[in-house]
C-alpha cells in the first residue's frame, strides 16, 4: 500500500494498535476462533492478515501482545514441527497477557497413537500454564494427559472444557490431568472423558460444572468439593463406583440453584443408586423424613431425564407443596425455592397429583408455596394414554391461568397433551383452536 495514500499511516502507532485490537475483539464477545495454525491459507485470518498489508502494519501488529492472546490450533501430525515453531512465535508475541487456547484434531483424524509427536508442542503450551485463562481441548486422552498446569503457583484459569473427539458416549480414560492446585478465578468446568478422581482441579470456587459419564459416588464427591457451585449438569449417570463410596452423612449443597441429571442407560442397580444420590444429596429426602428436611435449599431449576423416579418425585412435591418456616423465616421443607422443573422419560405419570403440587387457597403466615414459573413433563405417548379427564383438565387450566407455564408434551413430536385434550373436550376458544390446528396432525385421534 502506498504510504502517502494510507490514512492509517498518519496515526501514531499506539492509536493504530488500539484500532487493530478493537477490530479484532469487536462487540461484547470475541470474534470467532479462527484456525490460526491450520495449513494454508493461514495468512487470510487476523492477526496474520494485518501483516500482509504493509511493513508498518506488520510491525505494529507483531508488537501488539493483545492481538496474540487467542490461539486456535488444529493438530496435524504431518506439520507438527511447523505448528510447534509457529506456536512458539505466537506465544512470544503475546507477551505476559492471559491466554485463551483451543486445541482440536484436524478433520476426523485419530491422534491417539501420535502423542509422542505432539509432546514438544504440549510441553511448550504447559510452560505457559500460569497464563492460561480459557482452555478448551477436544483431543484423545493421550494428548490431554500431556498438558500440565502450574502446580506451584496460583492459576489464572477461568474456564476449562475437556472432551474427546468421538461420539456421544465415550469410554473414560484411566489417565489423569492436573491443572493446578489453586485456582481462585476458575468459574466454569466441563469434563467429558475422565474419571472424577483423575481430574486435578481446585473445585472450591467453580460456579458451573458439566460432567459427562459419572458414577453416583462421583456426583456426591463433587457436591462436597464444589462449595460455590451454582449450576451442575450430569450428562450420563451410570452404574458403578468411582472409589469414593457413599457418605454416611447427608451432603447438603447450599449453593446449587440449577441441576440437570440424565441417565439414558437404565441398568440393574442404577435406579437404586440414583435414588441414593438424590437422598444423600438432600435432593430427595427419605419418605419417612420428608416433612422436616433441609433439602438443597436454594435449588431453583431442576431437569431430570430418564431416571424412572418421576412419580415418586411428583408425589413428594405434592405432599410438601406448602412449607413451614423456622424462627429465621427460612423454609424447612423439600426444595422450597424450586420454580422451574422438567421431567422427561416416564410412561406412566400419575397426572392426577399435579394440581396438589401447585397448592392454591389460603395459607398461614408461616406457610410458603414454591415460586412456580414453569413445569414441563415429557413422555412418549402410546395407545393407552388417551386424553386428560375433563375435571382434571379444568384444574390444570386454572394453574395455567395463574401464570404458570405448565406443559405435558410428547418427547418425540413436542405435541402438547393439554391442548390436545382441550380440543377433544371442546374447551378451546375458536381463536386458540385455529392457532393450534397445525400443532399435531393426530389431534383428533386417540393416541
């Protein structure tokens, strides 16, 4: 570019550097991670693109550390030496600023047998572990295990995502990885392919946790270690033991507000194991003691998928619909702040218990209702489901009229059984009926 016709050339380097940075990180969220060190044409992506304009732009970009704090690397055995060299230069240009790193395998390649090739690269990245701020890795266990955090200093990590590159259910590794002993800034952890005992993470300050395949005792161990956890998701609860055992005393979490539990693999003793977890973690107190248990007192949102405990859970919500309060005004009943519930997977729900869950009518000063906003019950309809009884349907519609988003849906099609039953009983207004005519082609037939 002709320097006399370049308006940017008239600006001081500090201002040009600022403009580059603003363009690179426009908006509240950073620009998408580009395949910086992917093979050609790598120079078409920022910040390398800035260096192709002219020498002055290149000098300014190369000396602006902020532009080099995001590293997105697609590992390829055929160019690993080049990638290692480029990574070394990239890290040097980033100065001492915090780093956001993403590591992937290029294409669909299986890198499981290539760990030794990438050892120098992983060592290079590990040497900068004190600067890791965001770490997202989608690689085989053998490569993840090569990453090592700062085991002596204080970690700057804020988010971690570790997963494998294969499908939904991946065998967990017996290997381990350690990302530092102290991590006061770590707020989000997602780990999909390691046993809980093999994850060397400081859990004390973590706000959000998402784990893949887990055993019940691993769930309970997490509840004990993650004292600041607000959001918790277990993608797949399976039968087995992580070596921790079930605690003798109930584990009560005073921080968890959102919990998701899934189990698509229903095996022999798994249901009892899950019930044990729900009881031991105070999410579901024993039937004999449900009237005076503190139970995960701050939980507001709960998602339960395919656990085969739905009716017991709904019955417990019904019998504890009104909670008593102690001298400090705190509720002493099961899940007192639950206001958003989703249950999916049951085939024989006792829908007649639903109205009791949303207690109506007068209440004393020492009684509290749950702050319900939404409940969705999903299941697969089959021939004996039929329609909701007209009297029960009226009660459910009264609940909806109170501003509660109540849905009973078909998991497969998303059709709403309440609306279908309204049409069946002729209880829909003309306008509502026209709006819902295309919702379910089988509305006029008994499912």
